[in-house]
C-alpha cells in the first residue's frame, strides 16, 4: 500500500495542473485559431464540432511531466529511465503537434502525410528501443536487457535480435491506436486514464517505483483534461495529445517489460486499430464496407447509439479489460 502513495500524489497533482492548464489553454487556442476541422465523410453529427479548439494534449503532457518530475524528485526515484520515458512522450507529442499545426494552418483535416508521420515515429521508436535494451529491467531489478515478461506462463523470455523490432512495433502501434481511439468526446482521455491507473497497480505489483509515478501522472493529466473534454467537449486533445499518450503508455510498459499486460488492459485500443485494418482490407477486396464506418466507435454511432452511450460502453469495456489483466497478472 505504501508503494502507491507517490503515484497517488502524482495523480492528484497532475489532475489539478491539467485542469488549470486546460482552462487557460482554451481561450489561447481560440485566439490563435488552432481549431478542429472535422472530415466531411465522418458522422454528420460531428460537423457541429468544427471550430472546437484542438491541441489540448499540451495540457495533459505538461501536467504529467511536471507532476512526474516533482514527485520522483521528492521520492528520490528519478533516474535516466524516467527521463527517457518523459523525453519519448514529448517527441511523440512533437509529431502530433506538427500534424495539428498543419491542420490549423491549412484549414483541413489532412495534416502531414502518413509517410512523414511513420518516418518520425520509426526514428524516435528505434532510438528508444535501443535505450530500453540497456536500461529496462523486470521485477526486483533482476532481469534486464532484451527479455519481456509473458503473462500466463509468468516468465521472462529473451527476444534477442527481435527485441528492437518488437519494441518499435509496440511504440508505433500504440501511438497510432490511441490516435484512432480519439474520435469521440472523452473517449481517449477516459480510456487512457483507466489504463494508466491499471499500469500503476501493475507497476507497484512488480516492485517498480518510478514508472508507477509516471502512469499516475498520466492518469491525472487525462482526468483533469476530461473535465473539459467530456461531451459536449470544449476542447480536443488533438494528435498532440493522442500521439504522446500512446507513446508514453508504451514506453512506460517497455521499461517495466509489461508490454503484453498493457495490450490486455488497453484492448480497446487494439480493437479500434484492428477495426480500421479490417475495414480497409475488406474494402480493397470486395469494394464493400465491413463496418458502417471505422474506427469501430463510429460504427456504433451509425447503428443509432448516442455518442455518450458509445463512450460509456467503451469506458466500461476498458474497466473489464483492466480487471482481466489484473486477474491474468495474478495467475
């Protein structure tokens, strides 16, 4: 229980800071014309969201960073591992910021090209994967290097030469999956808050000190932002936020070697990404749509569910997946 004190402090600190930062950010973004431009092919009910301030992710990541650095300094748990995760979060936020800035300047929802985005993601992910190969370790600080903890068998498996490609995949996959999940008011921020809280529990169960503080701060940052992002949203996190959140979730899990646990708790992200892959693949082969629209949260909207109900359903599903991950962790 004592191990949870500092993550809880980080959560509360980031929550307050994020709420304050978001409240200050809204009029600033409105003044600078950094607004959301909704794609015309999306649900028609979303067209009214055009003009809502975007780039709100700046509030989340800065609140999370300040809370993490402050609490890890107080608890004397700050080290190069914490610095690496925070840096990765900002680098992925930079990718999203460039994309959001392009959208704001060009007044469309295209942003930078997918090729430009993946090249930057790959470069940053490669650097972090090499970093993790040297500085990540498992429970009790005993296991390190290229091992990864595998649920069910409760063993660390050495990925060897596959470790770097695997971690690159994890980082890119999660950053894009969270980005795809960010399509409804409060969806990505709520889901990420729940997953981050689970990672606090998992991290402390594996006797980590610094990483749970990071996840606690991320949870708090999302909760503070959610106060303004819930339906009807006064601000969106934009790619600045979703890219950074996906990156920091993956990076923190990598440093603790709990990538597979993150995938279970964050199964909503996985489902969102898979729905897009299925939709695109099916359409290329049949010229028909498998879902009414992808990502899958839009499918439920077009089936007649209200946006609030879809978000509530996805939050509930995330809670179930987190509980499942806790069960698996203790098998």
